[in-house]
C-alpha cells in the first residue's frame, strides 16, 4: 500500500518555475483564484520535500502542469488539471460544463500538450534563447 500525501487546505498546482509561459500562466491563475483554493508550487524547487513523495516523485512534472487535490489522493495533469480548476475559479464557472462535452477533453489535452512541448519557443526566456535544457 502506498502512502498518500497528507490533506492540505488548498489544491497544489505544480509548474515549471523556469518557464516564462508557465510563470505567466501561474500569475493569471493567482489573479483568478479569488477564493484562495490553489497553491502554486515550483516543480524545480529542490527544497520541496513534497516532490519526493508518491505520486509526485514519479510524475513528469516538468512536461506538463500537475494538480494535487486537497485530499492528497488524486493527481491531475494538463487539460484535466485545468478542468478541475475551472470549477473552483469563479470566472471559469461558465465554461466549466463545456469542458466535459464529448471530444473536448481529447482535443483539449492534445492542444495542451502541443503548447507544453513548444512553451520555450512560444514565450522564450531572453532574446529568443532559453538556457534551460529542453527534451527532444
């Protein structure tokens, strides 16, 4: 039996803190989080003991955003994480039901992964060049 992560009052969103597009996305999430339901955590933070615990220790945290639910039991990623957040961010409540229309989750995840894989080109670090080693 695997140990679960202790419950936390807020869902934790794990993002690539060295990625300009990810940081910009987190800034937008923080502005939308009027009810204080999210805590954003840099996945590159070596000082985060949480990152060394299952299920996070085996998750590809630098490939796409992940969200750990407040109960510490479920880990969502990519479009699924966005869909989970949409129900908890008041300005997204109107679009949240649309994210469940058949075909939308499939397409949403494909679009999310396309952006995630190209995030360093879409919003480069400095002068069109990023010093972070990218996966090929």
